[in-house]
C-alpha cells in the first residue's frame, strides 16, 4: 500500500514539475504565438543553474557555490531568462517555422555544450554534489518526498495564478493581439518586438523554474535530461491539453505523463522480451501518434482556449472582481 | 487652400524594377476628407503604407504638422496621431470586439509583465476608463451589441467598422481609410459615411482610398488621382468628374458601372 502511495507521490511530483514547464510554453505559444522548439534548453538552464549555484564545491566542474536553496533556484530561473533574452534578441524576428528551427538548434547546441564542456557542467557524467535542501531535517524517505511534492504543488499553483492574472490583464490582451496579427497591433501603436521578447523571456523563466525543481528532485542533472525528447513531450502535453488554456496545459501534463508512464509499464509487463529493448522507441511512436491524432481531429485540444477577455461589455466591472 | 496636416515631397518606393510610388508630392489639407483614387496597381495602398510607416521610402520625405516623420515606425506614428485601416480587414479574430478596441490606447499601465501586479489600482482605474471609452466608441460605430463577440465572427462590413473604432480609441488627428466601402452592404456604408462626416465636423482629417466614384464625388474634397505610381490629378471632385482624360484612362470602368 505504502508502495502505491509512494509511487503516486513520485508521479504527482514529476507531473507537476512538467505542468509548470507546459504553462511556460503556453505563455509563449498559446498566448503569444511564439514557436519555441527548444523548450529543453531553458528547462536545462534552470536545472544546471540551480544545481551549480546550490551544490557543494566540486573539483571536476564549475560550481559548488552552495547558495541558500531559494537563491539557487532563482539563479537558475534567471539563467534561463538571460539565455532566452539573448536567444530572443537574435531569433525573435523570425516567423513561426523559422523560429522553431532556430530555437531547436539552440537546444541541440545547449545539450552539446553541457555534454562536452566538462569544466562547466561535468560533461556526460552530469552535475553532482547537490544536497537536497532540508535533507538533514526530513531525511531521504517518504516524508521528504511528500514535503517536496507540497513545494512543487505550491510552485505550480503560484505559476498558474500568476499566468491567469497576466492573461486577463492588458498585457494578456497585448499578447493575444500580437499572436493574432502583429502588423495590425503595430498599426495601433504597439511594439511587437518588445512584447514578443518579454513573453519569450517570461515563459523561459517559468521553464527554468520547472527545470530547477526537476534538478532538485533528482539532486542530479546530466545531458540525458536535456534531450529533444523532453521538448517533444512538453509540446505534446500542451497540444493535447489545449493550447491557450492554462487549465488545459496542466491537465495535458498529467494526462500525457500518465499515458507515458502507463505505456512504459504496460510494455515492460506485457510485451515480448525482445520488444522490451525498444520500449522507449515504442513510447515515442505512441506519443507521436497521439499528437498527430489530436491535430487531425481535435486541433484545439481537450480543453480548448476560451475567449479570454480582460473586460466584458455587458456586466459591470464591479461584478467581475477585477 | 487650407494648411496641410500631412505632406510628402518626392516620395518614392520601388519593388525591384517596379516603381510603385514614384516621386509623389502632395498635401493633405487639415480638416479635409481627401479622396485618393486610381486604378488597381496605381500605388495607392503602397502610398498608405509609406505614410503610416508600414513601408520605408527609398527617397523623399513625409511631414506631419511640418515635422519630418519619414521612416518612423507604425507604432510611433499611431502615437503621433495617424490612424489607419486596412484594405482587407485585420481584426484580432480570437479576441472580443470590446478587447479589440480596448487594446488601442497607448501607454497602458497594465501592458507590462509587472504592471498588473505592482500597479493594480492605477491599472484598474485605467481599465474602467478605457472600457467606458471603448463602449462609447463601439456605440458610435453601432457595434456595441456585439461587444462580447469574437471579432473573427462578425461580418466583413462590421470588421471595417471595428477597425475604425480601434483607430478612434487613439484619438488620431488624421485617419487613413483603405477602401472602407468595398464589400460592405449599403446600410453599413451609410453608417460608416455618417460617422466619418461627424468626426470630420469635429476636426478629424481623413484620407480615403475608394473605387466607388459615387462615394468619392459625394463625400471627398479634394480628390487626388494616382496612376502608375504618380499623382496625375489633384483638385476638386467636380474638376475630377469634368476631366475626360482622367475618367477615360483611369476610372472608365468604375464610372460607367
């Protein structure tokens, strides 16, 4: 019994961390129309940043600044944001498909950088020497995982509320206008370049938060954690859940992570032994099929975007609790 | 002739070998409803794009109230009082009609990431004012009943009215309308004309690209005609109608229709 509960805690923690990432991507794609094909680079910047800043001194690679944990996490987010700012300045002039390719390239470059720059990020062996915060007090067992889940859920709820308020504000209105028609928005006095960059950086900071929590959870990060697979999974979560809808983003994260885990379990349980070698590939095919199916038959996702309005015409403002 | 609100000097823009706008010099008199006519491909829309900053000229200057605004970006020009609509309406389709209008005022406190959190009361006051203004403007263009509809789901004519409403949210001194009557049913056209004339009486200057000669003759003064990138005529509507060369060469089809 405790095994099942323990597993559920583990599952919920991972799914919640991924849900935060999906929310970050939703701000970029769902609300602003920015095709970030390099999700994992910003997620990775958050994870590497947090572990390097918060870890114990290491001889093998940079880091071990042993910062107070919240500062390390904020540092990871800042690193992701800084990277997004630089990447954004260079690539945000590009339109959808070109932006997707450019950001995908950034993610591949990031993976190669952390894999090869051993002095920086420990190379293929990854970043070690990170002590999970409050471990001395809570130990390594179920209690720790339960507390960590609470922290992750808190971060998820905070991110959700932040974004819900943001998309219902004049800023959200501005993002949607840029998404719908950039030239028309510019003819109405708006500066699309600045808005796109702001949305890209903000979304990437949220991706960095997700990565930082992920790194904290495993107390370890390596190039295996920043493969394009993860970008692909996070996109699948957003598309299935409902792009442009924050609830859809969270729902999609739990659903797809559930399906991913369940398919892995089912394959290891029921597939012939020879086939089990290919479990990962089969899962990939399944996820790909789900994305294609959704795009064909339900392109707006399970929870489609509602007409988000900053203000309504008919009901008086006071009644909306704005 | 009244003093010019907007004037151009030898304004030119080419696309490859095509001189879309070729050394155009003109004056838009303040307080006028200036009609801009000419056959398809004459360079009218390109001229609009040059005047509103959507395109940069290869040569020449544009002056607004005597200030050089050549090459300024569209957003900067909107802030300086030039509003424009598009030949094919460009609503923000997945936003409500009201939100389309509320977007337009510049310098909103809530338009940054931190604004909605750090300056909540100021933002709320602004939102209340902007919303009221947007409802008034929508009422003015007869779209108030559609305020909560997605802008992508209203008729093409209503979209033209919505574009006018969005522009009006910025209180521009000069409004450029690209074929406001094209594809719009007669009743909505009447509404639109009524609104334009009312705004004009209050001091707003208009430049209107229009193929409907009847519209131009009845409502525009002066009339500017373009052909092959150049201005070929500037004068009153009556003079334009009395100019056989102009009618034959450039407007024959429309005039006979």
